């Protein structure tokens, strides 16, 4: 098996844009193809690959995660990795799209509001809502922390609330950033009602009606809703499904437009699941810092990574104090608590004033509850388990979609998060498909709510946060059949 690796052709020119671990993954795929390995055959062990290719164990682990996510290999406890008996890899990968470089007005609030109402009313299987699986929420421990927070009457929880946030929670959030290049103190943090309020406050602090804001295309629908409500225009920047934000497009846009701010998700982008390489994040921070253009960073999904190490946010490299960092516990602990935070950099005081003048503060008892839970030290183990389970379920969803959807469907290969971003074949309308699916009790998020561009009318987002079972499998099967039905009606059915 060692000799097989040594005999692999080197194709580094073709893969210059790929990460090192993706090169390793490609080489392992070459092993399988060139040596005609059959389902059930064992492939090189992690240590064999480390020794022969001269790369780190972390790099090889990430490469095998990629192969496992694709359905090409499967792990067997204490035995190693084997060729999958049913490699569900027939679907094509996503490719970057060129988007219009003209500032656009936004009109998504009505469609998003109606969509959410219909989901609540008709959906039995909800692939639209992104949240941690209820089965994995540490509800018992959270409840215990809440009881303790409610018992004490001397901690200020029953008085007018702390304006900046509960000291216990502020301290824990600051400690959570200890691995960043730039240290954060609890005085740098402001607690908000979820990540979306943090983003909204940041936009209000650095823009005015009519301004142009650069956003990723596609993006999280909530960001579009924020822009629309404030009368802001969107300048769309394309993303690469592997490396995220297109920095060349951004630089061109900055040179030709008066952009007031940027709202990006450099790590674990919603909905595609890509992450910018470290050097790209550093370049992004420098590009905007030198121009004094605020970068509002949405890092709500940063903890749900599938690799060995957490992708650091752009804020970790911020030497300009120009990144307004937004995150929350909604994607990792309890979405119903709506506890988020912002680290506003040099604009922090302005954000604080806006927070105080709108709703004063965020629920103190819930802040204290999460602070106490974080103090217990259980959060690290919870996240570890959550990431492992979500990664497996994303793979299962992806495999089912590969089985049930047309073969010319394109699908993302996320590096983390809960969602799959899917390009359906030509002739499919995501909104029409949504209406058909809701009649069967199945909901998803159509691409139209993730962009102002018409490029995404045939895209859908499937969230994989529901624990995979026979009902989920059946719902994906039904959705696939509806796609085939639409293809037949459009006259573009496969021969």
C-alpha cells in the first residue's frame, strides 16, 4: 500500500488553488481509481499517508473528512478507512457564478415573511430552519444553570439589567477568544438579541439610507432583510464554493463604487458552507482596513466546523480595529434564548448607544444562565459532540439527495454548518418547487430569498439539522420526485 502512494503522479499545477488537505484528498481518490480498488477494500492509513507525503496528521485527517463527506470512503472503528460500498458521489460540485456588479435595491421582506408563515402552518418536515438538533441541546444542564440563576437575588438579575451585558457572560465570551491573534477583553463585548440584532446595530452605526453595502452572493436572508429595512443598496460579490469571497471582485467594486460597509461571513458561509483561507482573511482585513471601510463579520456558524481546527474569524487578524464581529449561541446552544453579541472595534461606543436607545439591553437571566453553563466547562464537549453528529448527518443528507435528485444536480461540499446549497437542473423554479413541496408537508429555503440576483432562481437550501431517520429520507425522496415532475412539465426531462 505504501508503494501505491509513492507511485502517484504529482499534479500540483492543476491544484494550485486547492488547500493542501484537498490535494491529499485528490491523491487518495487517484489511488482508488488508478489501482481499481473495489468497495470494501482498505485504503492507506492516516499514518501511512503522513509518512509518505510528508504532511501533518491534521492535514490528512481533514482530507479523509472530505472523502467521507463525499461518500467515497467510510471509517470502521479500530480498522481504518475503506472504499464505500455505495459511493454516493454522482452529483456534480458547485461552480462559481458571475453576478451583476451593479448596486441593487432589495425586496425580500415580504417573501421571507410569507415563507416563514407558510412553513409554520403547513410544514411537517422543516428543511428551512437552521438550528441545532433539539436532541443535542444540553437542555438538562441549561435548565440547572437557569434554576441557579433564578435562585440568587443578590446578582442583579431581578433589577434593571446590565446595559453592556451580564459580567459572567461577558467574561466567558472574552475567554472564548483566547486563541485569536488580537486579545479581546469583556469591555470589548456587547450582548445583543441574537446575531441578527448585532448585524443590524452595526449597519445602523456605519451607514445611512441610500448607502451601498457589499454583501456575498448568495447570502443569509436575514442580512438582506436588514439592508431592505434600512433603505440600503446591495453590491453583490460572488463566492467560490471552496475558498469563499472573491477578493478580486471586491477590490474592483471598491475601486468603482462608494461602498459604505461590507457584511461577510468569512468562515462557514451561510448557505454554501465554504471558508476563506487564512491568507485571504488577512488580505480582506487589510484591504478594508486601509480604506477604513467597516467589515461587519457574521460568524454565527463559526463553531460548527468539520475539520480538526476552528477556522479563525477575520476579527482575529484585525490590526486596524475595523472589524465589527457578530455571533451568537443560537446555532450551538439554545436558539430560543436569542443571545448574541458584537465586538465593535473602534465603532463599539456608537453601537452601544444605538443598543441602549432601542431596547436598552438583553434578558439578564438568560445571559446569566448561559454564563453559568459556560463556566461549567461542558461547552467544549458539547460542541465536539455536536460537530461530529452534524457532520455525519450532512453526509447522510447529501447521499440521499444524490440518490433521489436528477444526476445533473449540483451540490455544495460544506466545510461546516448545517446546510447544503443545491443547484437544480435547468427548467426548475425554486419558488414553484417550494409551493409543491409545502402541499406534501416539506419545507426548504428557495434561492430567491438568499440574493437580489436572478442567478439563483433554481437554487435551494436544505438544512440538515433534523436528525436523519426514515421520515427525513422519505421527505428527501418526495422532494426529488417533485424535481423530476417539474423537469417533465418544463420539457427538459432527462432522456
